[in-house]
């Protein structure tokens, strides 16, 4: 499988500020990465598909101007939560997609917006 | 789009018993069905998967079965151990750029 890291592992910010989360594929050149959001005791909800060198594809209902995704290299994708509000508090997890459809997840980032 | 339903939402068993979790999917084009185990605050870990050209797959105490006609697949864990306690998610995909749609999750508790 692929080894995936995320940074930071947790972050607390004030309402109205922006937060950037990094997802790195450490041993695999990832053309495709995925960003999920997971609220407590709920399932993983796909937010967007991050494609290296092109614009991300967002799921219905996810605001692309609020959740900015950049996938500038085969090892790094970033998610920026702009103007964060308390309702954005969640567990954000990225994954690396392999050609055979397997996905391997990062350790997640716990975002708390005060 | 794809819709995945997972049951039960919670499952409590005694150590040594078997546990079965079931999922149904809606998109007949889906051809990849992984199962993930997630411990509290941790990342989902792939534990087993099955593809549409196979009806059953086994890996030690874990097995998965797939019924393409009925569009359902199941996870079977035998000889359960307390360390099997976690949330288990099924998923379906393999059609749209590798996207996966996840089920709602099952909280499995194995009592010693």
C-alpha cells in the first residue's frame, strides 16, 4: 500500500481565519488524492477528488471557494479551509488513490474552530 | 450516484463468536468493494477487499462475500477477539476515477 502523512494532526483556530492542511504521499507518486470529512460518530464523506496538475473535482454541496484544494506535485495535496466557522470543526482525512482503486488514508487532521 | 447502506449500526458479540456486517449498493457498475477498520481517532485501515469478478475472499479470520445479482456484500469475522472492537466501514466504487462511497459504519464491540 501507500504511506500517507498529514500535517498538522490537530489545529485550533479562531472563527474567520483560514487553515491549511497538508497531505503527503511518502512512497507513491499520487496522481489522485481524495479529501474526506468525518463528523463524530459518522461515516467518511467525500469532499473532493484532487488531481495532480489540474483543478479538483468537488462533490455536490461542497463549496469550492471555501475548501481550496491544490495538488501541485505527485506527493503533495493541500486543503485550505477559508474563513473557518465552528460548523467546519471536523476530522479531515486525505487518501491516496492507486490505479487498482485501492485507497490508503492519512492519519487525519482534527480541526476545531472557536 | 452510488448509495451504500450498511447494517447493523452496532454489533455486540462475545469473544470467540462470529460477526457479520452487511452492505448493499445501488450502482451495478461498481466493481470494487473494500472494507475498512477504524479505531477511535485513527485513520481507516484497509482490512480486505473484493472485486466484482470474485464471489468470496478469505484472509485468516476475515472473509468477504459478494452477490452481484443482489448487489450486496458482507464481512465475516470468525473467532472474534477484543482487539477486533472498532468501527467497520464498507465501501463501493471503482467506476468514477477511483471514488469510493462509504456505508454508515458498524460499531463492533467484542466482550471478553
